C-alpha cells in the first residue's frame, strides 16, 4: 500500500462492472447515502441473457430494492422441475413449497437484459449512483486512505468487441469493488489468486425467442434430460424466451457448432426455424473456481470475480447477489463511521464457506446429470426411481462471522440461518414484513413490548442501526398482526422469544426469553465492534465536535400559482404529486418522499416583501439518522447557532436555521428511516391530511430525552402528541381552507 499526503476521494465506493451484482451493490450503497460510481466497459446493457434463474432469497433482495412489482411480469415462477432419464421417461419431479422462507416462490426464471434494465431505472438511478459506461479499468493503486483507479475509454466497434482509445482518466475512492466477472481486472491487479475445484466442461448454449410461447407450453419451465448420448438442459427464460443447453461430447470441438445446421439438428425435437429466431448460439466452458480471498486492503471482490459455479444449481448469479447484500451493510457501517474497517474481514469467513459449498454441490449434481456411460446411466435411473424426490434446495447457513455467541457458551439454534419473511398487518396495512415494518436490521419478538427490557444504551444501538422493531402481539407497542402465522410458528419451533435479523436476511441470533434480549443486543454491538460514550449513549463517532455532511434533500418554493407550478415541474423533471391540498403540494421525481415542496398560502402575493413574496421558502438537507441531526444541533448550539423554529412534520423531524440574509435552511431526518414508507404515509395518512404542516417542537427538550436514553421512535411519538411544544410558537401559521 502506498502512503502519501491526504487527498479527499471523489467517491466513497467505485465499482468496476455493471452487471446485476454491481448494480445491486451500487443501489444498496447509493440508497444509504454514499457517493457511488460504477465503471462499465460496454456502452449499453448486454443484449444477451447469461443467468436465467433466481431463488426466493434473491427475490427478497429485489423486493428491498423496490423491484418486485416492476419485475412482476418478467419473472416466471418454477412450479415444478423435472428430470428425465436415459429412456426419456420421467425420472424425478421436484415440486416447490410455497411460499418459501423468504416469502416468495422458491424459484423464478427470467431474461437477464430485462432484469438489468429494471435495476438501472428503478434502483440505481433513484439512488443517485454515478454510472460511467465505455470505460475499462487498467490501473489500480492503493493508498492508506483511498484507491486510485485508472480507466481508459473504449469503443464497441461491433457487438461484443471493444477497441481502446487514447482517452484516460483517474478517479479516487475510499473503496474499490471488483464486480467485473470471471476475468476480473480488479482481482488480477490486486494479486488475488484462485483455486480450481476441478470441474471443466464445454456446453453449447442456445437462446431462442419463439413466435408462439404457447406452442411450447408442453415443455416444463425447467427440466434436465439425463440422456447419456447428450445431456441437455431445457428452461424457459422469462415470459418470451427459451434456452437449450447441450453438453459437448469428448470428441467434439466448439468450432463444430459454428455451422447453424448442427445447432438446428440438436434443437429439432423441440424447436425448428419456423418457430422463431435464435438470439444466441455459443459454446461456453463451465468452470469451478474460488478466489483465495475476497479482498485485499481497500479492494473487495463480489460475484464471478470471486467465484465461478457450474450451472446445475442455477446459483451463480444468486451467490454473487448474496455477496453484494453481505458487503453492502457492512461497508455502509464502515463508511458511516459506526464500525471499523476490520468488520469487512468477516466477508471471507461468511461468504467463502457458503460459496464453496454451493460450487461443490453443483459439481456433484453435474456428475449425476451428465453421466455419459449408458450402463451407469441406467443404474442411476433405476436407483433414483426407487426414492422420493428430495426437498427444495436449502443452502448451508453461515457458520462464522457476525453471529451471536451466547454468554453461557451454548449454541444459538438460529444464528446464521436464513430468516423467515411472513405476512403481517400494522395500522391497517397488510403485506410482507419488510414492506410493512421496515428493512435493514430487524428485531422481532414473540410478544410484549420489545423495548421494555432494554437499557438506554441498548435503545441507542437500535436507533444508531436504524433497526426495524416489531412485536407479534398486535396490542403491544410496535405490534403487528401475524397474518399467515409463519413468524409465530418460526419462533415457536425454535423456542425463541426474539430473533435479530441482519440486513442481508441472515439471523444474527435469537434468545429464549425477554430477559436475555439485552445480552443479544450487547453481543451485536460487540460483534460489530461499535463503541458508545457513557455520557450520551451515542456512537462515539457522532460526538458533537464532529462535522457531519448531510445529503441535500429538497427545495421549498412559495407561489401564488400552485397548479401552474405543479404542471411545470411535472413537465420539467417528471415530478409527481405525493400529496396536495389547497395550501400547497409535495412533489417527487425519484424514491424520496418529496424533492420539491410548494406553499400557496392565501396571504402570498407577488410583491417586494420577502416574507410573503412568491419564491423560495427554504432549502433542505437530510441526515441519515436522528443521532446525526441531534449531534449537529448540539455542535451548532456550542457555536451559538440555534434553530429559528423546529417542526415534526410527521414524515420528517426538521430543524430550520436562518442564514445571514434570513433564508431558511431545513436540517431534517426521515421519521420512518425509509423513503418508501414515509411517502406512503404522506399519501394515505389521515393525520397528515388533517395537519400537513406539523407540530412545533423544542429541540432542547428533544436532546434532553435523547440523553436520557429515549428512542427516536418514542421521541417522534411524543413530538406528534405536542409534548415538546415551546412556550410560544415561533411563527404564526396562516389558516388555509381545506
């Protein structure tokens, strides 16, 4: 690692590679407020499919990115998976359990270009990710505080063939992630070696776009033809495409299948030229490779850059997306200053064993499916027809890393397991748990008040991690109704009172009683290596001397032409109304609850008086957490800068400062910790409809309650009840007819 004078990096994270794994990682980090840039060689989304299968765990990840509804018409659930023997008859039939653990169907088939388009438009763009296409990485230098990445402009003279230009650039980032595939430049430049786990086979992959999908409806959505004369895979890849994969025999060469007639001869039993075009026909070599480590210094690897899996389980892309989910929440904590960089050392201990287990299982499955000896294939078929089909694939749990270790040295039955997502209902809203309660860290208790047994320090941990908290007792604070009973059954099966789930959906740990919940949270803090000051019960990194850089959120404009302004901004930037009333409107053109606020109070006029002139009312900046907002308030107070007024608007807690010219600057935090949830509250809440301006609060009283250990959820509820009202309202809000 090179040492030099400090230079502020341009980005927090630079990602090389913009396939689905790079996209998911970029979106997760961008949504968390980090400066993310992605560099991709190709100028456009790769037009041909590669992966075709996703499982329920990855569907939950897509759900967290707001993509489940967007992709609903592009995903085909696998209702059964069939193997056919050497004689052509049914060998085994695998029928999935519905719903799977993650609250979705067990498996889905898809067309990868559609997935990438959706991830770009609906996940990466709203998250503010910088995407630079047409740039290939060619140099990488690590410093103590950053990585410098040298890139060269490339052009695509014909599909799939890139040409170098003389145009180069160098960017700097705190961390660089290689999501750049099997031939990863980032891996090679970092000197990270790979192990070959011993599998190498050549297969002809043929993708087709049938004129009439219904004509192929007799084919299963997914099947394996275990024919020793030519093992074959046949799958549906999304609603409009089909794929055939044919194993090359030992005496065949890839060049043999450059002849289209050879390809059509293989397809002939199922598909003919008049049925539709072929979008791709190419020979690929399936390998089994595993990087010796998934990072070096400030450089990290995800996806095919770190591992290659034979296709027989359909887990190659899934494994890469698990890498992204694992890395994203840890890197977020490191970038926020809540955890030390050594937290990233756990990526190897968590991801490598599971990735290797998946690769080895795929290899063994391939040996069964790809038997070329007719006698051995017949014996295999006889044996398999005498046994029941195994249950759906369950991946091995995490065995090391950030997992609960009870103080009594016993074992935690749920630590490292994939968590359950059930259907719940809260405040009249019914849906999957993550959508109703929240994502990120999740604390679920079987009954009672989840916060009752906790100290102020443990409640501060919940706030610092933006933890979503729920009790399965609808009458308890934070209660939800367990609509399908799956969460209650899950806790009961494992004799657990509480379960603590990580943002990547794996269980940190559980405890059998409310009395042991404090120890569970203390262990999480210890495992994450977080430190708290005894005076404030806040993370030490958010002390009042620290200057925290909030992210710009929205502008508020005063106007006498409300509808004209709405129409103009809808035309100009595609802003849609989140909520409108006679006195104003809130508009958004991305995932935020609003980006433009318009006030149209009846006393506004087009005259020289600043306070009532149509124009800007205030600008606004948003912090990632209440801790940051409160810490900044205390720091500014020491500088004798205090808010002119403070309001809990319901969706945000907002402190308004006045600059020397009297312009207001709003410093806010989202009360829901999730823009989708706060936007939905603005759209549907009767409370907001009745009072869209909010309730005045005294920030000194808020800070005092925080110092006493009150959680932000409790502070927000108290604020909305008017308990922090100052002795005198700082301004008079004009009456507006509704």
